[in-house]
C-alpha cells in the first residue's frame, strides 16, 4: 500500500493529512493558522512560527497514523491562493507572509482594475488587492526597503514546498490565479510587470512547475525534524481551488465546485475562458483547461468570528471534548427558514459588492435572540455564494447538474441542506473531510504512478452524501434573498459613508 502526505496550508486552519492510494484518509493533524492583524486590514503570518508548526503537524500525523517516513511515497503542498510570501536575495525569510484576507491594497487594486482591459487578453484576470503584483506594488509605495530586498516571490503552498525541499519555484495554477501568466504564451510576461509598475521584480519570479511534477526531495534537516525520509519526492502541488475541485471529482462544467472556507469560492472547468464583461476570473485547471471562478472573502470564516462574538460564554463553558458545532447542528435541524427574520451580510473580511461594504445584521428587534442571529449567519453566507453562482450560471448559459461542496461548511450536514434549499440544486459531499488534501494526494499519485488525472480521480474520489432541495424551504429562502439583494442595492451610499466615518474618527 502506498501512502501520500498532503500539507494543506489555509488561511484559517493548516493540516497535515495522510491518504492511502485509494483516497482513504489515514490520519490528520491540524492547527489554527497563526494569523496576526498587526493593523486594521493587515492580516499576516509569522513564517518561522508557521513552518515550525507545519513540521510539528507532520511529525504528529505520522505518529497518529502508525506510519514512519519510509511509508510515505510522496508529498504535496496545497495552499490558499493569492496573498504574498517573499524571500530575500539569499532566499531567507525577512518579512511576514500576507494572507488572502488582507485588505491593505484594496484602493490600489481599484486603480489597476480601471485599466485592466489593456492586458486582459493576456492574463484573463480582474484585479484583487491580495494578488501578488498588487501587494508588491503596495510594498513599493509603502515599504520600499522591504521591496528592494525581495529575491523570490512565492504563493502560500510554494513557500511550504520551499521549506521542505529548499527549491524555489512557482506552480502554474497558483501563478495564473495571481496575475502572473500570459495565457497566450503560458509563461511570465514583462508587460504584466510593466502594467503593475514593478518591472524590477522580473528576476524574483522563480521557475514555473506543474502541479504533478516532482520538484525536489525532502531535505536532511526537515527529515530529522519531521520523521520524513530524506529525499522523499515533493510535487509541485496546487492552490486550494484546484485541489478542492479535483478532490471533489469535478472535471467539467456539469458539476460546480463550491468551497465554503475562509473564502467563498465557486468554480467550474471550461475549455474557453470567461469574458471580461462577466467579471469572472480565469486560471489554469490542472489539465490546462480554464478554471472559471467567482469568489470573495465572504464564507465560513465569518461564522467563526460571529460565534466568538455571540457565543463566547457558551464556548468557554464547554468541556475539552465538546464542540459548539454539535449543539448548533441540532439547533439547525430543529429550525427552518422561517425561524430567523434577521439578514446578515457576511463581509467581515471583505465584500462581493462594494469594496467598502461592512458586515452587519439587519432586522434586529427587542425580541431577537442570539440563535436567530447565528442562523442568519449560516443563511447570509449561502446568499453570498448564490450571488456568485448565479453569475457563473449566466456566463455558462445553463445550470449545473449538481454542486460538490468542500471546506469547513461540509462539517455541517444541516448547512449543506441549507445550501441545497437556497440554491435549488442538489448538493453532494465527498467521503473524507479533507478534499483539498485529497487533491494533493491525487497529484502525488499521478507523479509516482504516471496515471492520468481522470483515472486517478476515479480511483480516489467517492460521493458520501447527497442533499436534494426542499421546495417549501426554497420559496421562503428566496423571499429572504430578494431582501438581501435589495439591501445591497439600497445601501450603496451608506456603505461609503460608513467607511468615511471609520477613517475620520
């Protein structure tokens, strides 16, 4: 039996997961990603802390799985997309990593988005404030000393791979989602650097590798720390949206991949890219089709924060072996769409409407309970997904047959049912809870066995549960969704005024 290790570095949680060659999860070790909000909207990670915690997780998962490093055939790294991880000219860490929920460069992104048509045919990407080039441009304007010291530009999982192997590379999928790739040539392009006014970063862009390409081996130092075998192959790996898509068995547009995690990510593979007018993003799918994407930082990460705000007393009184989510699952099962009259905008990390739109609850009364507010958070997050999915359907010209869902949201069966009821589409979950990690294991097995993506998915991916929409619930949710949409349209000016007030006080 062959075993594969995936390291899934996310903006909320980071995990080391071992799979066997049939896609079964053998063991998981996880920790909360150690985020630092050094200033409002600055969301970073200490790279030394993060890498040490990853090494520790690898050591723990081997022990938990009753395996040794000799049992691991290959390693794949999976990570959040966007954000920024840089090394100095000697390939040493010198500043914090920047997460994909960072908000410092939003206005700068708007400046570049206003003229993105100039290079659209090359990059097929709209501009986000957390893409590599925008953050680099922000560093150039605000932290020039750090900018001038940059010797290598990486994505999240590329950084983890570097820590395992000492090799500095960017993987095509992540690079294409980070505004680096000219799709006409399939490579970096000087014009992209010129567009973002960072031409001096050309030498810091490392060689590109494929997701299932063996890039290097585990170093002696890392082997001694983790228990892995020195020289164990490490593949290029994937960023999370690609990993979750193939880990969900998504190979064409008949099935949409939805990630309900830190980010609200909705995708489908396509032979043709989305147009500029659609407002959608394009990146490389592992088989070099396009992956069409609608996304925003408006998903399950909001729930964690609200629970800490509203339910801290209940959470602190739990025993170590208990979880707030078990109680919430029973609560969701016992309530319906009629239970809460409150509307929640899930914009704590950012919005999918106006850049400055804040999160808020609307419809509170003197009799509103905390549980009504909590249920509205579950619903509001799905409403935000629906906004994105409606746009994908419009661009594709048809509805998907089914949605495969991954991310933290899949831990709740009742939330999956809410997704199906609101979207009015069947929703499927997969065996195992770590689909991003499974995507990494698929890449590892391809590299070792030289198998196709399709055959490897057939071997390793299996459906677990299917949720069919309930018509009566859907009708109620649509009434709420119409109000949700009305709020977004009517409060445009108010959102701007709130942002201005926040800056002035």
